C-alpha cells in the first residue's frame, strides 16, 4: 500500500470522539421515518459539526450532506474527517455506516482528501473520500481543460 496515495488505515482516538458525537446526536433525536442517521465532520481547524439525516419514506437528505452544508455555511473549506452512524430501532446502539453513492459524490466534490470512516463488514476503517468513488464523473469541460462550460 502506498501510504501517500491511500489513507486506508485504522480508526484513531479522534475518530472515536467523532463517532461519539454523531451517536449522541442520533440518540437524542432518533425518530422512525424522520431521523435514522447522524453524521459528524471535523474540519481542518478542529471544529466539529454534526447533523441529522432528514426525510421520510421516499425523500431523504443524508446526514453527511446536512453536516457538510452546516460546515460550509459556517465558512469552512478544509475538512479532516467524516463519519455517519445509523440507528434503526429506538433501543439500538448507533453503528458506523458507509456513505451512500450520492454522499460519495458530494464528499469527493467538496473534500477529496477528507478521511471518511466506512463500514467494511464488521470492521470500521478509514479511506479518503476520493477512494470511495473510483472513476468518478468528470464534466467534459474539465476534461477539455479549456474553461468553456455550457
Ligand atoms: Zn448519503
């Protein structure tokens, strides 16, 4: 493994604190069909944001996107780590969950170098956001490099 190009690594003590932040939020606000996931993001300066997934049976805005929006709205542009936890029953402990496809695109777009905690079977590990979405969509104008955007 190339240690520069890949961040696949173990969970750190700081990551545990982020998991606890997201878990505390979903434990406070879990509600069936409204809030099932919470995310937490640590910015490069150490600020921590946490947000709930919002939605219902058909429409969902993921916790990662809500939290990224909160951090961006506060003016942050550099991100360190993201984690999401899921809770499906009122008496269940939250568990780390991997980002969905849409979140993988959003996280990669805003913070390709951000560490993201992912579930890998029974394990939790850390990857870079850009590693979550191999061969991502690149708009034609970016491929051309001519700056022309229709
Ligand atoms: Zn998502």
